């Protein structure tokens, strides 16, 4: 299908997380255990609402990249829009795996704030055990901002983000036209006031319609091709280990700079840092 979507409708890429979903307020809802199924059901319903809104706006092709935890949280048979489902935790492009230039728009569903930002429910930035903070070209970012590197590389606009009131705050600079849908208000990192799940789904569905209705006004995220990611590690051992990745340098006891030849290479190097430090971070 051509990138402008004229052949058979728009193509929408959906990256979905769980902590930003309405009704989620505890780690027990987002990790395997007695409450985990509640989180899975809430997450699936919000993803489907985004797809339903996109269908109303003319979209016909969907890829859902499960981006939470072990990244196998959804029942693929219950996805709306006959969406393709990308699952599994070992992904070179992580939360943005499967994106390419054939997509017309990106949706971030169930996203949350950065670990070093304002108190946001269950906040973290990719690896809770490794990352104490991150920036892209000196702009403080969380997962949404980091993922913009991949969107910018492929030239696809970010159209919609849902989560709490802090979700995607960094997108005011990186993707200023994005449709932001708040489905809950964080009080602290471990308490949030959510709207009723049905209200959240209505908001997301309507947000998807509005976002795709403005698609011609949207541009890919504003990330320089020679960008740099700076990471503050949680301890010096992790910072030292991370420097085994090519083009990663230590600029302070806990500070790392992740470089590369272009935006996608910078992002891949960042993911490599996550992978190489995973075991040590779990033991730290």
C-alpha cells in the first residue's frame, strides 16, 4: 500500500503499554498473578477502542505491537479490525518493533510518565532497574519521547497518545500536534483517579477519530538525525557495563551518552544497553 493510504485506507501502527490504562494503579495488575487478568482486559479494551475509532476515520490496516512487560499480554483473536499482533520480548526495536514507512499514523495507548518526571502512576523509563533518567538532545524524555526516534527515522507522524495527565508531556516539543487523551489523573506514583473504563474507551475512540481527521496537519516527530540519548544509570556498576556497547560512552560516574550514525542506530544502541545490563540490573 502506498504511504498516503489511498489504495485501501489508512494504515495505523499501535504501540500499547499497560501502566497508563484507566483502572491500573498497582504492579499486581500489570504482572502475572491474581490481578493480572484485570489489567489484560482493561488494556485490550482500550486498544480495541483506538482501532474502532481509527476504522471510523477510514483506517483499514493495523499492527498492534504489544509493548508491556514480556510483551505477550493480549488475546490476538479478540483484537478489533483484524489487526496483526506483534508479541514477544526480544525485539531489536522494542516498543516500536514492526514500524516502517508504509504506516500513515502511530498510536501510543496506555503510556505513562517518565521515572524522573512529575509523579505519574507506576512511572519508569524502559528499565526500572537501570534507568534513573533519560534525555534526547537535553530534552527530558520517557518512553514516548525515546520512541519518537524510530518514528522520526521512518517519517511517520505520532497521531494519538493515551494515559494519565503526564503521559507524553515531552511530546509538546517532539510531536506538538499529537492528540493527547487523559484517562486518569496520577496523585502519586502509586495512586491514581481513573475515569470509568467505558468513559476511557469513549475518549480514546473519539481521540482516534479526531487524530486521523487532522492527519494532513501532522508531521513526523522533531528529532535531529544526529541526536544523542543521555542516560542516568541507577548505579556505577550498570554504567560501567553499559559502555561495552558500541558508541556508548561514560560521561560521569552514573552518566552515559548513547550515540550512533542516525536516529535508528542511536535507538538500537540504547536497546542494546538495556539488553546487556538486564541480568546485572535484576540482581542490583
